[in-house]
């Protein structure tokens, strides 16, 4: 069914997608990022070795790493990178405190449990940012904790956690901080030298706007150098990957060559947009247009504005019995907009991402499509049930 905003017409003008992925990743990518995957690369050839070095330098620079940090790429999705960082940086006799307020914090706990690492869980409500005071107390009371793991932007809800405050508390107690920056890196300011932290991970197909297939870790060089033999996995051993790359410039095992080529172009486009400030500014603009427009229709956000990130927003489902997320999803997809289901236990929600190669114009197109879909569904009031209104 045709929508007021013609996605097919826009796609014809730009040579891009016939639909927009308004999700936390994979994302809508630019025509030039997609075009970069048209070439085949030999993984042992010097041009690909040079490309890998260029990518690692670009990512380390983006993180503010300088000579004190190194970028180690890893094959696979973002979860592969998270597991690789935890398995490499937390020794087998280590003890990691994990801050949890959503599904991705819970995933860190699961990874540590599978690896057999000692783990202390510090939970906060899904609608709240981390309780830094609770972390301070845990580190003061338990001297066996060696590491702290935290998710910067928890895409379960879209909550933005206070990374700087977490880093200050962790450093004051002399522990090492490891950060899942999957959905924040390249859009929200992170300076690893000033943070401080021993490492962070992210993925090519998030705010850098590449494609799936590879993640990466930005790790403190001195800390990484002490981790030989820590890893529970051959393929996820970042120390071994780093040492091999330092010697040869090559990946240990078959690299995701096409993803790497797309990432190199995406990094250039990120620089051309003005770096973290430019990319984050566009996302913030997209987010503002989205939230204002959805609230005008009666939708309410799950989170209070004070803890809401500009990356992805959870909206409470309307109480109207004619609303069905499955039908809402299908009707929006037919109009060229792919949104995301909720992943919360506290309330029925759905999520809309505002990252990727999309502009405010496209968000306004989405809002027109939402109005059309609600009309087709017969939903006259998008307000949620009163007991599930947005958190204060």
C-alpha cells in the first residue's frame, strides 16, 4: 500500500534501499558503503593488509586511543566481540562485577557464566540508569572483584548509562573497566584515554554505518599485553589476534573481507560528516523529530527524557484493543519502514531506531506512515494503559 511518503521514489533518486531499517542494527547503509562490497579481496594480499591497518587506525583514532591503545578486529557479530573482550581481558581466576539494566547486560552475565568466570550482578530497573552508588559499595566491600563490565547504551530500552561516573568509581577502587559500547560508539563521545577504561567493543554495523560481519575491540596496550593464555576460545582470543596482526598485518583466520571494505568507506563517511559530533548531531535531530511526532499522536516513551539516548526509543504500546504490534509491524514494513519489537519485562513496548543512513526527512515520512497505519487499524487513541506510562 502506498504511503504519503514514497520510499520507492526516494530509493529511485538515491539508488539506496526500498525500505528503512529503523532498528539498532543492521542499519540502513549508504549507496557507497554497499558499493564497496562489489570487489573481491585476497586476504593475504598487500592491499587488504593495508586496508585492515587503515581501519584499525581509523577506529582507534575515533576512540581517542593514541599510542596507549590498540584496535583489534574480530570476525562475527557484536556479541562475538563482547565475548572476545571478556574472555581475553578477564583472567580465568578473575571476578567481574556486571552492571545490568537490560538484555545486553544479562547477556554479559551469561557469557561470563558459560566461560566459568566469577561474576557479581548489580541490577538496576530496566527504566533506570545504573546505580553508581551501588557499584561504589560493591567495590568497597569485595576486594576480590578485578573487573567491571558495563553497557553504555542499553538498547533493550534505549537508556543511556552514566559511563564517565562508572569509570571514575571503578578507577578510584583500582579495578579495570570493560565497556560494551555497541550502540554508542561513533555517535556519542567516548575518549578511552580520559575515561579511563581498559577496553571497549563495538561493531561495524552500528553507528559507524557499515555492514554486519565484524566487530572490534579498542584495548589498553599494557593491559592487553598481560592477557596471554586467558582466552577460553582459540578464535576469540584477542591477544593472539593482536600478536599475529602486529607481526604480519594479517588476520589469523579468514577475514570478512567485504565487511571490512564497507567499513573502510563507512569510516571515511563518518569523518566527512564531522566525526562523532556530526554523526551524533544528526541522530539527535532524528530522535527529536521522532519523539515529538509520536507524542503528538498520543504515544508515550518508556523512559524519562533525562536517561533517554538518541540511538533507539522504546514506545509503550497503545491500550486500544485494536492495536496489534504484529499487524502494526507488517503494515509499516509494507510502507517501507522496519521497526523493532520490544524486549522488556516491565511493559509491552516496541522500539524505533534513529541511527543509520537516514535523515529527519525520513523520520517525518515514518510519522506519516504511522498515522496511516493507525487509521487502517482503526486505532483512534495511541495512549498506553495508565499503569504503564513512561517512567519518571
